């Protein structure tokens, strides 16, 4: 398998000698991938966090995702959260409450270079992936629109998302202004989530080995969610709870549900913006009851 970066396409470019497109065994790419990730993965910061982090010790989710996760996991401490689409690491954060109030470790994924700088300035105790999650089973690159909180993979954004992002940038809305909201397109490196966890050296604060259990995964990437999920190997990582933005797009929502149910998840709650899922394997391994279903939308 040959791994190299290409800026020629806006999908995650992939390069392999395999003729059928199937993913090669992970062991064959672990060393090369780990070397690449060593550039893009920034370990948790040392020292006191920015005072704004401590002040935001309450819930910060936009749609009460953190409240649902906290209740479902019964105020669990010392878990692990992945937030993909981390924005500026402070506002609308689905991970901040768990880091500050519950002592969780975290992996933040953010593709916008200006927002990556904002996250690092907070000195949060999280690993940061300066890049995106792959929409294929291989690392590669994609073209990304710099639109603040509404930025996304160019090819994955529908007409509605593109218009919304362009309007926010043009109007210089609070969540899409400054260096993070120029409207420019940049080339961003990307990796499958399971490869980041297995080969990137992501560790818990207690120094345990590679993270293979994610207690909560927040996925909000402005249109690429189905492809990211489809590219994730849920056989090698364990995910407990997952909230996925569908933004009212019925086709994407149905595809998300199909992918996750095939991977052993059950939809526990449905809202007009996000759907909430629970992993059967995760709950069964702990002898816990799956959360009940509650539907607030279709």
C-alpha cells in the first residue's frame, strides 16, 4: 500500500495497489500511518487551561447532547469522548462538559486551520487532530470550505449547506467570521477514525495503551456524516453513544440509520437536527440496559 497526499480531488484521495478497492490489513500501514499522524495529532496541553474553559463547566451542547449522554451513562467519570467538528473548542461544544466536570479524556477533530489555532489557545486537556475524518477507508485529503461553524467537505455539502455557509460568511455572522470564515477552500488531510485511535498514539491521561473504547462520539461535519460512518471499522473500536447531525436531510438520515443499525447500534432518540444512537455491544459488555427510544422528529 502506498500512502501519499494528493490535492487533486476534493474527496479523500486514496492510493493502493489493491484492484478491488478493499481496505488492506491495518498492520501493513501502521508504521507509515503513525508517522503521518505524528505531524497532525497534537497531544494534550501541559499546564492550566484558559480561564474560559473552567468558566464553561456547565453544559455547552447546542441541542442538549451532553445532557443526554451524561444521563444515559449515569454521570460516568473518566470516560473518553471524540468530538469531530469541534469548532473553536468552546462554543457549542459536546465534549467540554465531560472534560471539565466528569474528568474525561478527549480527542477533538477539526479541519479548519484557524479553528485549530483557537482550540490550541484554550490549552484544553485533549488530543487535537489537525485534520478531518476520512470519507473512505484510507487516509488522504479533501477540499474544505472555511466557513466557521458551517465549514465542511466541499463534495459532501448539499446545496442547502453550501448556501447557508456562503450566506453566513457573506454576512460575517458571529460563528463564521474572521480567519475561520473567509469562504476560501483549503486542502485538508484526513484519516479514518479507527486508524487515528489505533495508530496515532492517542492515550488516556492514565497512560493506558491505545484507545479502543469511545464512550461518546459526537459527529457533526456538515454533510459528510454518512460517508465517515461508512468508512469507520466498528469491529476494531467500541463506541457507546453516538450523536450524529443530519440537519433534516431525509436521505442522509436514512443512510446514517442504515449504516449504524448494520454496525450494531440502535437509535435511542430522534430530533429534527441530530439523531442519538447507542451501541448494543458496548451496553451488553457492561450488563447495562440500552436506553429507551424517544422520537421528537421523523
